[in-house]
């Protein structure tokens, strides 16, 4: 079984962190309900929570694809595409937090949030390189 174990490990980590993020989104939705009861404008919270939800779902799917396809180098481009999607959604969510809640914005959270997706991408590129080697044989 040849493939990037790196892709499998980061895929598992993405599944774990996405699961935690989905639970956090549930609590955020409960928080939005509490804010709505107090007549607080909630559009900003809805937008950022929606972005967080989309990002968590994409990260979950990406993690599953990494675990499922780590030993299938021919599926590397699918993993790479999803990895790029997760990075883009993460950056969009961070930009929304910065726009709506600048007091909560932290550069460290951006860096930490991008580490695993970038490592996942590296695993995807390793698999693509392996697929090209197999094609040359």
C-alpha cells in the first residue's frame, strides 16, 4: 500500500478538529438565539456562524477524503482541491471575523487554523508525485 501516510494522519486530525468545530457552531447557534431574544442585531453573528459551519463541513469532508484516499495516489488531485477549498474557507471566515469583530481577531488563530490544512495539502502533493512516478513505470 503506497501512499502518503501524511495525508492519512492529517485527514484524521481534520476529522477530529472539524467535529469540535461543528459542536462549537451548535453552541454559537444557541448563542444567536439568546442574542435574538435580547433584541441585539444578529446579522453579523449569523454570517460568521454560517461561514464557520461551511468551513467545518468542508474540513470534515476533506479529512474523510484524506483517510479514504491516502493509499490511492490517483485520487491526489481530489484531495488537493478539497485542501485548497478548506484553506480558502478558513481565510474567508477569518476575514469575516476581522470585519465584524476586530476585537476578537488574532493572527495566531489564523496560523493555527491553517497548519493542518497546509500539511494536508503537502500530503496530497506527495500522493500526486507518487501517482506521476507510477504512470512513468
